[in-house]
C-alpha cells in the first residue's frame, strides 16, 4: 500500500509528522478517509476524533476541536485548534481521555457533534 505524509499542526507547533497508510477525519459534512493519491481538496474539520493508520499498521487516535485540512496526492496537512492523543505508544491514555473530553466540550460546534465525538472517545477507552 502506498504511503502519504501526514502533518498535524496546532497553534503550539507540529504534533505529528510521519508517513501513514490512511487517515479518517471528522469533516464538517461527516467523516471521510484519505489515502495516498487522493484528489486535492480543502475542507473544514469539526470537533471529533482522527484515526491514523501508521505505516506499521498500528492505529493512533487523536481528538481535535476543529480546524481545516488540505489534502494533496502525496501529503495531508491538518491545521487544528487543539489536539490530544488518545491512543498510541506515547500516550498516557487515562489522562488523555479526560483532556480529550474537556477539549471537545470547549469546541464551538453543535451539541450533537460533541456528543458523537465524546462517545467515540469513550469507545476508545473500552478497548
């Protein structure tokens, strides 16, 4: 499977920069997936959970509270207001889950979107 570069940037700097197989994003019109070779788009991101499939097949989940994404054939750039890693080798999951819930609750979006995102965060906690 082809890989693409994924970069996630917050106001505090780059928090993720690596080659990945795919990423699923919480778009403002619903979730959508991006693979290498995807057509170029720019889209708003809503509060929710990004799911990243790394080159080694492991998944990383990141809660975000909105922003935008620019997708190109070889690179995907996500500019987000805030992000918290929910899973992956380097995260303290219990603390990250609490931070993610707080981040999502502060997001300025519909209560339905926030409830769906928090539900997804809680499902990750049960894995």
